[in-house]
C-alpha cells in the first residue's frame, strides 16, 4: 500500500512508513476486526463456545446471550430482553451499531419464528434455488 504522509511529517531518506491500523477492504481487516471485538467481548464476560471462534455466550445468573459474528454482522439470541438491551447499550459505547430487530435472514438462511409456540425454522431454500440457477 502506498500512502501519503499526513501534513507535518517529512519522509526520511531510505525509510518507509508502516501502517499500524488495518483499513476496511484489506485482507487483514476482518482478522483485525475480529481480534478487536473478541477482546471486548471477553472483557465484557462472554466466553467462546468450544472450538467455534465466532460464537460467544454470556451467562448472568439464569440469563443468557448467544452471539454469533460474521465479519461485521452479528446475530443474538437471549432469554432476557433487559440484559440484551444493556448489552447493546454497552456495545454501542465502543462500536457503531444498529439493532435490526427480529432477524428474518442471516447469511442466506431464512429464519421463521413462531414465538407463541416457541418454534423456530431455519431454511436455505432460496439459497439452493440461487445456486441451481
């Protein structure tokens, strides 16, 4: 990557500038982002689930938050709305985020919830159709 030094900095003969932060769109950006969010999550009390490096669980008494991340998208499941709202508030202090409400699609998976009957269906019908076309 070639970059122009910020105003006030003069290049030194035979020296190069080292980029100390990753830039959005570079190969390293997802790994740097994951390391940053993981560090925050662990400090907050989340624990990784087994060998899955993108899914985390937070236990607070009988309350649970499950969070699965994919680059800069995430999906949460919880049994405690109050804990979830506090988590989003705390997370938004450090990171820019938006709560999209109940999830209907995530990573080409359709999510249908029947809250009254406590039933959730996950399907990839549309993804299969798209692949076959």
